[in-house]
C-alpha cells in the first residue's frame, strides 16, 4: 500500500531540513503534532530508526506490540508505532515505498564479523551509530530496543526465514511520520556495505520536519 505525498507538507514551510550524510547518526525530539519526513534520496538506502517517549525514555518503540496491533509484520501507510506501554508514539501518514521492515534488527560490529568474516568486525555499524546518538540523552546499550528499518526489504518466507535482499525504494521515496507525543527519534543512516540493504553503497538521506 502506498500513498501520495501530502500537499499540506510544503518543503518551503518546513521548520527543519537537513541532508544526513551516508553512515551517520542523527537524533532529534519531534514534538507532539509535528511531522517528520524521511527521504531516500538515492534509493535503496536503509534507515535504521528508534523512537522513545521524549518525556520518559523508559517508554519506547515495541515491534511486538506494533505488529500485533496491526496484524502485519511490515510498516506502511496508516501504521501506528506502539510503545511498550501500549501508547502510540507516531503514526505513518504517507509512504511511497510500500513496506518497511521491523524484524531484521540493526547491524553491529559483532554481527558483521559473524556474517561476513572477522576482517569486517571493525567496519562501522548501526548499533554503534545508535550508541553515539543515545549518549547525548544519557542512554546506552541497555536502552536500545527493537528498531524499524525504513526502506529495507526483508521478505519473510512461510517457514519464518528472513532474508535481506535488494531494496524496493526508488530515489526520492518518502515516509512521513506524525508524532502522537513528544518523541525522541534516533536514526542510523545505515553504513552496511556487505549485503544488499544499501545496494553495497551507502548514500545520504534527507530529514524534514513540519509543525502541526
């Protein structure tokens, strides 16, 4: 399911507009009612995404609650991102890609070494990006939770097998998320070079915020 870009979200009226370079982390509080747009500028670029209640970070995104509430393992237009307390953190308003993963997790130095060889352990990874961004909010590894992988294609077979395959997002694909409470959003613009999630070539993304 896809949706056209909302005509109400005019980039000229945005209060925040930044291009995030490839491989970099990002964090920002999106206030209740504000809308965050993530733009896959080059196409086929995974965007690892965490979200917390900015006023009480012990409340954070829950993949199991989100999947159970919508009866779908993928994130798309209309999906409500539920917290571990059963509250809605954000709602997906628009999605021109079609579906996004919340099962594949985030790459790490350790998983790189297991999956791709010990020589890959020192390559930068999403877990390290998350930790770098979280430290500014007094959080660490124990505060990390299940994440969303926007624009990442992770089909699931009937036997439950996951596979990371070529992406389905075109250049300029967008996802718009409205904050239903003050939400701390943490992003890793995925640096992975060893599987197809970024087409073996990490690229920049754009992040835009509008007031309600």
